[in-house]
DNA sequence: CACGAGACCTGTTCGC
DNA sequence: TGCGAACAGGTCTCGT
């Protein structure tokens, strides 16, 4: 699940609450229950519990694919990786399958980090930049311009698809939204970055923003059993649509493997040589 | 520097 | 039906 739109949706829902799920802002953390030790990137389990209990959740936001909790004295960060999710439940709910960390909150709430594949990680740090350092620009940040993107593209000959997945190049895109953005921009996933014109770079940025904003407006994408509540999976243009007609021209969508990731594109709308 | 392979994990789907 | 292979929203590390 968790690319920029899904993480953004989770951060918003935790901050504002939704029907049947109160906001977590302003609540004390009363207790923690660590169920899979390796979930904790830092610190160790004992220090984690000692430092965390008693703090107040002041705010929740997103940076790249990280969920960032501003606490009264520290920062609590989650990276959901492939299958992580954060769920709000009634206090004292017994652990369910794949729960890795539970936080009992003031107001009879429990915040559960659930992660089937155990790739997700949690940090409790006093300096947030130490974890987020190295992340590339936020694609939705208005201060990031088409010229900035063109500039960065010019500096490498890497293929567009793996480059867009590189979080130091741009923060927040994953396999779904990279494929969707490249299709919207009519760019082949294997195009060398420094071959784009400034105009094409502009189209690419516009396309990236369009698919991310579309994803956010539909609360992200829900596929299989992971992350419910999103709707964007019903609007994929190419992702996991191998063999189905391209929404622009009807040509069957092709699937190739790039950097060990399934990559979906239209051979007609996204030619390599243009 | 760029790229590919392997690791980390579990669950579902596909092909025979 | 059963069973192994392939595949899945991500990132890190190592070898070439």
C-alpha cells in the first residue's frame, strides 16, 4: 500500500479523525506493547518504552513515505514499507494477527501498527532530521519547480523508472504512482533521464502531481488485504493492467521488469525513442 | 557511479 | 485437490 497518497491519507486521518475514528492529536501515550522486536529501528525496547510513555502526540504529518509524529519531547516515525498500516481501535483490544506494536492512548484508544511482512520500521528520536536526511524534494511542494526537476534529471543518465523510485531523487513515489505518472507523461520507463527536454520535464512534474493528487483525493489505493478505505485502485491507467487496453489508445498494456520491479506501460503511447 | 542480485518476510494467486 | 513457483505497495547492502 504505502506510497505518498496512502501515507498522506493515514497522517490526515490520525490528525483529523474520520467517522468512527477519533483523532489522536493531543492524547497522552499511556502504555506500549512491542510484539515484534525488529520493528524498532531505534532505540532499544526498554528505552523506547521509558521515553515514549507519558508523552503527548502533538501532531501527525508525512515526509516522503514516512509518518512523522511530533511528540511533546521526541519524534516518533513510522515507515510502512510494503504491508504496514496504522489502525485506531478501542483501548485494550487484544493483539490481532500481524500486529507489531500497540500504543494505548488517553481517551480509551489504541493505536496499532500492523504489518504482515515485518518490513516496516519505527524510530523514536529527538532529532528528526537524522532519519529524514537524504530524502529528495517533495513533489507536491510548490517551491519545487519544473526547472528544478529538469536540473536534477540532467545530472544523470539513469532510467526514469528506477530514478523515480529513488527516494533521494524525489520523495514519495512508489511502484504504482511511478508507472501511472510515466504513462500520463507519455514517457517510456527506460528513457535515460538526461535525454528529457525541459518541456518534457515540465510534463513529467505535472503528471507526477496529477496522479499523486488524484490518489490523495481517493484516499489512496487499496489492493488485496492491505490498507482498506482507498479507492484509487479502480482508476489505474496501467499498473497491474497487463494485456488490458491502454486508456488513451487501446494498445494492450505491456509489463517488463526494471530494477526487479514489475513495470507497466503502453508500447504505443510511451515509445522509447521519442 | 550505475546496475543487478540477494536479503528481509508473509500471504495470495497461478500453473501444472 | 495439491504443491511449488511467481509475485506483491519498499529499501538496504554487497559485488561487479
